[in-house]
């Protein structure tokens, strides 16, 4: 039963992340992912302060890729490039 619930939460998070894309809130920063409340509080209870640890968060998203948001690609700009004017 819990495995089924977990799969359903994962599917909901995946859908939410796809809809959000690389959303960015004013003054908040880039969306890294969406963590269901059940997972968040289970980890918080067993490992106090874990969500403040950047290496823990990196490992969490590595182990749970479905919770990760779409990554922001800095190389997505395809506009005209400008060159330095030449002097005559």
C-alpha cells in the first residue's frame, strides 16, 4: 500500500515539476525541485537539520530524480551575437 502511495506522490510531483518548469519567484531564486510533505518530514524527523545541508539536498535529488525540477539551461539563448565595431 505504501509503495502505491509513494508512486502516486512521485507522479504528482513529476507533473507539478513539468508544469512549473524552471519557475523563478521574485527574490526567491530558481526552483530546484518539489518535495512531498511526507518525505520532507520523515527525513526531518530522522535527521534534524538535513534540509539545511546542501550536500544532503544534492544527494536527495540524485537518489530521487523525479522530485527534481527541470534544469535551467544558460545556453538556451539563440539571439544575435554582437561583435566589437571595427574602426576605419
